[in-house]
C-alpha cells in the first residue's frame, strides 16, 4: 500500500502517479484517518506520503506515530516551506525524503522508487 495524507496535494495526483507501481493506493484527508488505517494493518503499508503541514498534527508527528508502530515504513514528506532544511526531521528516522512543493510526477516516482 502507498498511503498518502495531504489535503493540499491535487486530488488524484498521488493515485494517478502511483499506478506506475504494483501497489494499492489509499488517500486520506487528515492524519488521524491515515493513522487509523495504518494501525489496523501495520504490515500493509509499503511507504507513506504526507504533507508536512496539516491541521492537528504535522507530517513529523504522523511519522513518529508510524515509526512507533512499524519502524520499517519509509515516510516521504511534502512541504511548501521555503527552507526545508529547517524542518525538524531527525526525531523520526523513517522520514527518508522531503519533497518541496510544487513537484511533478517524476519527482514523486523517483522518491517512491528510492524508498522501496
């Protein structure tokens, strides 16, 4: 499964891009919904893709939760922040890449390929 949490990414962008991989895509509008899905099947998620900025919980917060359940799930973060180097990511070692928005399908495909 390729899970994505980002109300700010264009609807369907993740699903349309991930058809290039032999994986099932689940999209969520908020971190809590994604977290519930991952909790229900922690071994069923190959990679999680999340926006850094979300209501209620950051992508880093979600990454920490996922890491506590299954440290083997790589996390890709998307951000519109101008200086992605200021993002506090060392606290969650499963964050393997930060993609600066806007990005295209090629960037996403490359990031997913590197994470799997």
